[in-house]
C-alpha cells in the first residue's frame, strides 16, 4: 500500500487530543454515554485526557470496552456517541472516536492487569470475534475460566480476516487481542460443527456462549454469477497480507451497497489503481454502508452507479458484460427502505475486465439445530435481550449471530452483557 492510504485513521498528537478534549462540556447525564452501545463513560475518559491522563482514560474505557483502540477505528464517524454530542447544535461535536483511539495509543502501556481466573468453573465460547473476545475477557475479570473455540488459525474474527488495512492499524488490533486473551485458552482450527451441547457439558463446561458471526456467503438471483469474484475472499486475502487482490486490474465492477462493497472497491483502487465502479440497486440515501466509508471511497477515486440492478453476467473472452436494469423506488419493504422496482425498457450493459460480488455474509446455521437444538429466525438467532440466553437453558449468544451486520462496538457490548449474565447464571447454579 502506498503512503497516506490509511484514510480512516486519524491519530492525534497528545497536545491535539488534549485540546480536543478541552472542548467537552462534561454534561450531566451526558447524552454521548447513553448513545454508546457498550456504555463507556465517555465524559469521564475525555476529562482524563483533558488533564493528560491517557492511561487513566484507557482504563475507564476498558471497563466497558476491551477493544478501545479498535472501536476508535471502526465505529461509524459522526454516529452513536459523536452524533449525540450537544456541541453539534452550535458547531462541530467532539471527535470522540479519535480521542478513544488516542487513549489507546498514548495509554496502552498501562493496561489494567487482570489475574488469571480460577479453573473451577468453565465456560465455552464458540467464536473469537469481538463478541467472543469481550465475553472471555469480562468473564476473566469475574474470575470465571473461559475457553475459546476458533474455527480458523487466528483469533479476531472479521477484525483480523476481513477488515482492510486502510481501515484499521493491524498492530493496534493485535495488541488489544493479545491483552484481552492473555491467560485465556484459545483452541484453534475447531469447526463449530464438531461441537455440541452434549459434548461440551460432558467436558465440564457449565455454560456456552455462541458468537460465530457471519461466514456463510449470501446469494442473489444473478444469472452467470459464477463468473464473478467473491469480494469477501479478496478482503480476507488482503487481511492476511496478500496485496495482489487476485491479480484483478483494469475496469472493475463491484456489486453491492454495504461496507463490504466500499471496502472491496477502495482496496482495489488503492492497491491496483484500477477503474472501479460500485453498482447498487437503490439510491445513495438507502445504502447500508457507513456514510464516512462512502465518502472515503469517493475521495479515493471510486465511482458509484446508483439505482441499477444486475440481471446477468456474460463472459466474453477476457471480458465480462454485465446486463443491468435501472430501478425506481417502490413501496417500503421489510428492511424499512423503498423496494427497488425495475424501470421497463431501461435495460443496458457495461463491459468490465472483472466483476466482484460484495453483498455480505450470513450466519451458518447448518450445525445449530443438530448440535444445540437452535434455529435461526429471519436470519438471526433470537435471544432474551435481558439475559442474552437462547431458548436453550445455559446457552447464550451475541454478536453478528444475533444482530447480523452489527457494529464492532455492538458485538463488544453483547460480550460484556453476556459475561455478566453468565456470571449470574453460574451463581444461581452453584
């Protein structure tokens, strides 16, 4: 990657962070704190930064969000706590995301120490993404022994296997993972399909937390889609150090409208200097991608074609012809957005060197019913939001398995809430 391509990262100097923190009004019952899914004491950590106590700020954040630096890079800019800042009414709100990242950068030398838990009671955590990591860490703080089962050869879930380097600093992510999982057993290359409630209980696990995320490819009715490249695989290869991006170069069309599509498109632009166009069936206002990611893609030179739906991919020698139809907004559908309706007679085609499908992922439910007697409902696993427990006693769940396409900070919040609920559950079982 060329210098200057970390478009999403904005690490302030200490002085810049202190100046920004000094703008905070330290509101009573601060709305920014109510807007944080993890319940971070935002006003308190900002006040500590204001007086130069970055280590104290980080300790305050980690009490609710063990992935402080990572969320400082991945939370949507201008949303959640930043959107709730009262200073938005008179000008620019506090750059809370950047301050949280600064707390990690300048305070991580003083991470709060946590002693290793007692091995008397064990909890199985299936999945090592943000929800699983957070649950394991906060169980450790509660003196409960957690064992993490990971299907790959590296912990972190999408943080280490799909988020491109222009969005996160990998060193920060790995430092937080090392801290959070210190003293916790992580069993890698374990397929969740080989685990079951019966087996885990017989192995001495008193509770189970499911946090397996989104790994199953999503499909769309597109004739000739086998000629398209899997965008998720491109991001995975890039996250593991392969910057060739499958050798794709030239004129590239990316089908999709979420964060995955924006990540794929900007990665292709930055690494291959190709002519990249994102094709989305709705308008820009209906895109599920974060607004700042769309803006970063535009700044990076990515083009967008809105209100176009793909119909068919035709392979012609080394080129691909994509047949499309223009769309118009129709009645609101189950997603809460206008349904894209085809405009009669508006069919047209665009020739590309490569076409990439970047339409996200969904939970893999193939093993849930047989192994845990659980089924997905509307593409998600239903839980009691108060206890994080599923319909099966002693089995809890969180992260993208429960709220598909959620945020990293929401997954961390699920892990924290589940750890507290599991601790209470274990106390009642004792």
